[in-house]
């Protein structure tokens, strides 16, 4: 087993095999493999143009792949639309968050998902909002606060909470800490850990290796639309991952990491007494 096909330690809930996507003559993704298990955070890293955004859009139903296979809970699936992704159990929080600044927290959480078809059940929506945010240990001062008044970390929390209303099994976070300060980043990373603790499979797109090292179980590197290594975060250095991102080692890093993961640690030599 090579590092580029490193599997999760648990049974995968989402699996991609040979996913390719082209836009005319431009190949955005070529033979992408990826696995995500329940209760696991997989970070996807790569330079600009590596294919991260295209992969997110394939998984969220915005783009259909030209070839390859997507398996969800051991069943082959197609994801032709964003609604199909949600119905399947894949929720995506895009980098722009798509929140309405003039609406409060409750109205943003339930925008388009009002509990009553003909009138808003505001009491029930408020109750469910508090329950959900409490489960996430979210630091939101008031459910009636306009989104425009919240910090970046709080806005990210509301967007993630909204995605959980459909009870997804996999959640994709597109650059969740981009443009956040230190305290707000810590708040969001704590939230990512709580998602993992709830048993969700989490895919986190990130440029920040410190964030990846802090919360991810495995990191998958994309380079020029191709897999260029998948590593267990505990077993790989930041320098090795950066080398895979830039192509500095042309996959030597991937092979070295795989060897390091597979080979057991050397045992100390037996003493003379033990040998006898």
C-alpha cells in the first residue's frame, strides 16, 4: 500500500475511485481517489489550481464527473445536483457561507427550511436552534442577533450549524478558517473536532498546515489535478506535505511516508541474558 492510497483506519463512508473532470481541453481532476470514514477528519491541501474547488463541487453536486465512481455507505452513487448531495447525506459549507447579513441567527439557520409550509413556527425553530448550537458548544450571544453583527468565527459556526439540520453523514468545509484571527480560528477548529466527535466524516479544504496538523487525521495532497500523496498526519512532517504540494520530490515523499508508516519501529537488540 502506497501513501497515495492510504486508507482510513475505520470503514469508509465515502469513497472516490478514479474521479476525473474536464472543462473542454482542461483537465481539472484526473483519476482522483479519496476515502473518508465516519468520525474522521480528512484535510485536502494543494496549491491554487490543484483541483480542490472542483473536487468540492463534484462532491456537492455542482459538477458531474466525466468518469470514475463515487461510493457512499457501500453503494455506488451519482450526485447530479446539490439537492441530491444533501439527500444522500453530504453537506457542504462553501467559503462564502451564503448567509444573509440582515437576518438573525434563527432565520439564517432555517432559511428555506421553515418548519411550517404555510407559516413560520418561530417557537419551535428557536428551540431547535438553541439545541443545535448547544450541542456544538457554539459561542453565539443571542439567536436574535443579526448575522452582520457576528464575528467571522461565529458566522462560520452558524453556517456549519445550518448544514447539520439535514442530518448529514459527511460535511465538507471549504477553507473554514480563511481570513480569521487566532481566537476565531481556534473556535472553528474546536467545532471541527466536535463534528468528528459526533461521528461525521469531515472533509476540510485548507491552505493552513497548522490547522491541518491541529485537527486532521489524514491529509490528501492534490497537485495539478492528481493525487500526490495521502498521509496520516501523526506520521508526516509539514515539510514532507509541502514537498508533495509543490512537487519538489515528485512523489518520493509519498513513497518515503508509506515506508515509514508500514515498517514497524526497530526493536532494541536482545541482551545476552534474554538470548539464553
